[in-house]
C-alpha cells in the first residue's frame, strides 16, 4: 500500500511539472507570437497578473492585504515583460527561448526565490518562539535592520567574533572551490585521452553531481 501511495505522489508531481511547463510555454508563446498586435499590451497587463494571482491563491491561500500587494507586483512585472517583448525581443529567437524558459524559471524558483525570501525574513524576528505564531497568523515581529547591526556588535559565539567567523568562511570557501576545480580539471584531462571504458568513467564521475546527497 505504501508503494502505491509513493507511486501516486510521483505521478502527481510529474503531472504538476508538466502543467507548469505547459503554462510557461503558453505564456511565452503568446508574447512571442502576438507582440505586434494592437490588443497585446492591454491584454497582457490585464489578464496575466490576475491569472498569476489566482494560481498563487490556489497553491498558497492569501489574505486580502497580501493579494493586493502580490497583484501590484505581478502588474508591475508584467508591464516590464510586455514592453521588453514588444519593443526589444520582437518575436526573435522564439524556439531557443521556449526551450530554455522552463529550465531558467525552475532554477529561479529553486535558487533566486529562496535567496530573496531569506533577505525578506532577515527583517523580521523569526525564531522558535515566533515560528508557530507565524504559521497560525502569517505575521512576524518586524525588527528592521536590528539583525544586521547585531552581527557587528554582538558575538554569535561566546569566543569568536564576527570577523573571525567571516575570515574562516572566506578561507573555507577558497579551499573548497580551489580543490573542487583543481580535482575536476585533472580528472577532465585524464578522461580526455583515448582510454578504454571512458563512457563508464564519465558516468561514474557525473553520478555524485546528478544525484541528491
């Protein structure tokens, strides 16, 4: 029974991905195909923000206040996108963009959105004592720049200052990137030679990167 539930979840996830790709492709196809029509600009800035808000409300129920703020954000973004397609892109390179759009938007959702959301949370007092209230009410105590100030005047650990932690992070990042790049470069040079089972070795090297930890 658990196997059937897992299979159902996988199928549902794949179905959602296909729907998302279809929405993305349809959205960009309209912008590429009808950018020169007279109705394109008013149609796009009136319809797409409403559709985006409806989809967001289905995925994550929104209050009236949040709905208005999100609609204004969608509206402003759609004006910029419509102007770019109408006066800069002008329908050129449609096929490459349609192929690349789902991947770029997926990376944006996985990388850019969490990064921006963390910046947003840094202005609020999110901790174990407030997270449950946030879950129930959707509200957090606003602290402004207090966290950014505390980083420089309050020691995060009892015996380590901010600058010591900062230098350790820089040093760790340098060592990590240096040996990753150096090791990958050496392995790439080795596999660039004519050796037997090269395809198998390349597959074994790509598996740790392709599979989640």
